[in-house]
C-alpha cells in the first residue's frame, strides 16, 4: 500500500511538471511504434525457424544435408571466435572497397555533371565495368595486384562504383531549375551553387545508391574470398561446404547475413542523421 501511494504521488508530481505528460506520451508512442515495426519481422523469423525445424524433424533430414536450427545455434556458439575473426576480415575488405567506390563514383558523377563531353566519355566505361562479371574480373585483379586485402577491396570497388556513380549523377541532374535560376540572378559562384543547391538536392538519390552499394560490397568481398581462399567469411563458407561441415556453413552464413545487415544500416543511419 505504501508503494502504491508513493507511485501515485510521483505520478501527480510528474503531471504538475510542465510538459511532463507530453514527454511521457511521446515515449509511449515511440515504444508502440518501435514494437509495431519489430513485431512483424520477429513473428516471421519465428515462423521460419519453426517450419525449418519441423521439416528436419518430420523428414528426418541428415545434418549433412540440412542441420536443424538448434544444431546451427550450437555450432555458432562453438565457432564464434573463429567466425568473428573472419567477419572482421570480410568487413574490412567490404568497408575499404565501399569507401573507395563511393569516392570514385561520386568524383565521376561530379565530373560528368560539369561537362557533357566528360559524361559521354566516362559513362560507357562505368556501364561496361558493371556488365563485366565480377567473377571474371577478380582473377585478373589478383594476378596484377596479389591476394591481399587491397586487391580484394579493389574487387569490391568495381562492384560499388556503378550504383554510386549513377545515383549521384541522377540526383545532381534532378536539381530544380528554378533554384539554379535564382542563384544565377544573385551571381552565386559555381562552387556555392554546387555546395548549397546541387548536393542537398542530390542527397536522397545518393543515399539510395549508397544503400545498394553497401549490400553489393559484401557480395564483392565474398566473391574475392572465394577466389583467393585466404581468409574471411567467404573462405569459411567455401571451406566448410567443401568438407560437408554443413552446420558450420550455415553458422558462417548467419554471421555473414548479420554483417550485411549492419552494412546496410550504416547509410540508413547516416541518412537520418545528416538529411532528416
């Protein structure tokens, strides 16, 4: 009873504080919104795991073909130190390649928006680079630059340049003409126009391209590790699958998926912080 009276007194005090009720209501709304967003994927995840477990048990599927979720979880718990080291290698390869691809792609887009001749010269090569299969380009890059992290990151760069270039170029082209005309009337410098109008107008498109490039960077890193068979989650998946250690393969794929989700969430967070 004493605790109940104390809670009521605390509640009345909060209600007397200016704006406290709005803060509490805002917090409750935020929690409910978060729950509504998280509940559907969690429910789907649980259903998928249940279906997976049911298929394994009902059909008595051998572990070498399809391990159960429990076996994958146990393997993940046993091998997580090794998988974390592999994840660090893959993340470093993907991160370096993504940053390089972003810098190169944005630079190419800036050059093409300033000159039609540059656009007609550069764009065909950017498209050709994307059309060429990365699995065919990777062995050549390793032949020229070795099998270390820089060479593997270069494979990632070849995948990420295209979406960054095209997204940035499209965003820069979507600058409202009325804004440009207004700045021309006040004799704004090209640098001021670029920094204060073109870049903000292109930001949504740039972040969309960055999200695509972030996921492609993981694919590029895995392909590079498949070819080099040196280190990383791609190497771990290949090695465990080759020796039919299927549970370890699934455990590596789980970690790889988590790394990929993390890479995707980075531009999402940057967009919310810098743009909204």
